[in-house]
């Protein structure tokens, strides 16, 4: 019997750690926010153990450096346990991986006295069903985008059991709720619950001196889905339109699409790549760059396998900093960025629309100021983490 009782067991593999502070930061924000209002959380973060001879095949974050551990530890005041589970390439052994993850969740989750389970991502919800049945407590599953897009084909056979046995499903947007319904999830079990950010941490910065350059900023994992290659092409087209210097595109992040992005940007001295993962404090670097930029950009696209975004947090953070945004008519983004009020939304892959939006905002300082003011107010009203935590507490209380 554990000597400490908890209210909720949250399940997320890549929960942040001292070695990986930028991973799944929103899950930590939820856990920390819950603790602040009297809900006692513990995080079960299964850690993939990959045979060394298979690592080149595995679809994992190769920069993950947090070792597995069956000891309850603390990360920024949140209790977390990181037991290991064996994982093989999803494209070959997906069923094995689901079972391995389920075994891990059941074995190590059973030792805690909790009143509900909250799984983050669809595959975690599927894998938590066995623990739910064993403990006889409710299971909430939050979806984030990839679990309804790129991973949908693999997960669809498992979602039938989750949709019937799971107690509640949280979607980030109307678009995501419709995706769940299309997959057979009952509408009466779906609630739209938005992510939120700390609006007191991401704030506008008053710049008292003139900047040397007009800065467009992108912050994202370097993957094809983020559409950064279209942002680069649009920046080149924009430069051809203005025929002057003094503008810069800063791209923060890292990931598997890195080499291709470098190739797209070859020869462009006004495109700067920054790997925040090597910074002493990656999150502080991102916040500073957001506060210093003029326009924030994230031109996400839907991939052929239906992989798409949810509601990107960086768009919330940038707008909370008072920055107008250029993004896509994509997934739930149109609820985060209000077209013509807090920024501009463009058709996916439309280099011409993106470059025109860049030119419009570059040329009109009053519009930038107006959009920036609107943007912060929009985030305060709809994506304030403190308010979203209170709403989640009500969801927890209603289901238990």
C-alpha cells in the first residue's frame, strides 16, 4: 500500500524531465495547475526501451535522454514514475507495442490509490483500458491530433473498445470533436476542452529602441507536417516583393526534417536556424524570441496519411505576447488564430497567400498593433490555462 494518496493518475510517455524540459510541456501545465487548486496528481510516464540494434528503425524522439525508473520522483513539484517498456518499430509490431505499453501501465499504475485515470493521446487511452477495468475507476482520454491523423489507421481497430469502455473523451476543438465522431466515438461522451497557457508568463515586451531587423519567427518541431518549407519559400517570395533588406526569418527547433529545411534555405543569409534544445533554458529562449519578433508564423499542412495538428500551443504563446500570426486553415487552428482579427490564415501549401500576408503585415504597423492587441485578448479569454484548469476540475468532479 502506498503511503501517499492521489486523485488522478495521468498517463503520458514523454513527460518532461530535467533532461528533456521541452517535451509535452502542456501535460505538465495541466498537472501543475491541478495541484495548485487542490487536485493531487501523479504522472505515469512509461519510457520506451529500444534494443540498441533496432534504434535506427524506431519511430522515437532520438534526443530523448531520460532513463527509465520505477521510483517515484519529482519534476517541478509533480510526482512522476517512469517505468520502462520494450518497444519495437510501430510499422511492424504495433500490436506488440500497445500490449507492452498496456502491461507497463497496468503493472505500475495498479500500485496507486487514485479516483480516476487521465490518458493523454489515444494510444495511451487504449493501453489504459486494462488498468481501468482492474481498478474499476473512470478513464478520460485526451486527444491531440496525431492520434486522429497520422496514427489513425493503426489505432482505428483499437478505438472500438476505447469508445465503448472509455468514460469521456476530450477534444481540443470542434474539428477534433468531428474527427472523433467520424471514428465512431459517441457524441455524448465528447467534451471540447481547450489547452491553455500561462498568460502571466507569456506577455508583451515593450521594446524601447529601434530593432535592426524586421523579424518573422517560426517555432516548431522540424517535421513535414509543420509546413516550414512553405514558410521558407514564402519568405523568399516576400523578399522579392519588397526588394530591400532588413528582414529576417528565424526558425527555432530541431527534428527529423532538419536537413531538408537547411536545403530549402541554402544560400539565404536572412534565414537563421536556432536549435533551442541546446540552450540552457529552451523555454525561456522561445519566450524571448516571441517577445522580440514582429510576426509569428506556423503554416501547418495535412499529410497524405491524414496526419495533422490539433491546436498548436506556440500560436497561443505568440498571441499572448501580442504578436499577429500567419497560419493555415488547418485542423483547429482557425479557433486559435482569428482570420482578419488576430492574424491571417492561408490555404495549406499556398506560398503566394503566405507571402502576401507577410507583405501586408510588414507594410502596416497599425494593423500589426491592432492584431497584436486583439490576439492577446483572445488568448486571455479563450486559452487562459488557469481558467481551463478550473474547467477540467469540474470535468473530473462530474465523472467521479
